[in-house]
């Protein structure tokens, strides 16, 4: 089975990013949106990133416009919004689909490795989170309502491994 290091995704400026560069890191992958009730989680995600990045955590944000059209902006607008409103410094990627026929291959893998409630593969809403071990395999999936600070125990566990 593939792990996250086998995939590429485009950065906000359209350049391909090989996720193999995150080998050896604990990775928190989140589908994000700028006009969602959960958008304030950007602040919590940034707090986690700043608190644990020196220990090997990286947060990766993947904007998605599939839920209530809550991410309608261009990649440039998305980046500016996140930086201005939440001081985001963790890597953000170009807008993608996380469900349907155009699902990004990374999210196909994540959903296969960590199904949701009752085994559903679909992502229900923005800010679904996947915590990934240093070897690139999925440790856990968290619902949109799970605030970033609720992941601290799991993040610390993976960082200590």
C-alpha cells in the first residue's frame, strides 16, 4: 500500500511539491476553507505547527471548495487570506477536490487508509484532519469539529516514536 510520500501536489503558486520531502516528519493533513464555520481552526493549526515543528511536525493545508462553496478564491487569494487573518506559515497547497471523480490521489489514499464513521470513505466537510506517522502511514482521522488542540496527545505520541 502506498504512503503519503508517494504523492505530489501543487503548491499555491502552482509548482509541484513532492511529498517525499516530509519523510521522517509527523504530518497533519487538513482540507481547509476560508469561509467556513471551522475556518478559525487555522489559528489552532498554526499554533500546533509553531509549537511542534522543531520536533518534526508539519501541517499541510489543502483548500477545497466542495463543501458549500466555502473556498471560492484563487490560490493567491487563499494564501493572502490565511496569512493576513491567521498568520499561517505552514505549507498550503493549490485548491483540490477531496471527494468525487476528481479526488486528488493523496486524499484517495488517506480516505482508504482511515475511513470515517461507519467505514465511510467520503469526507463530510472542511477541516477533516489526517495525522500521519513519520513513515508516511496514516495514524488517525479526525472530524471537522475536532479542534486542533485536541490532537496534542496523539501528536506528542507520534513525535516521541
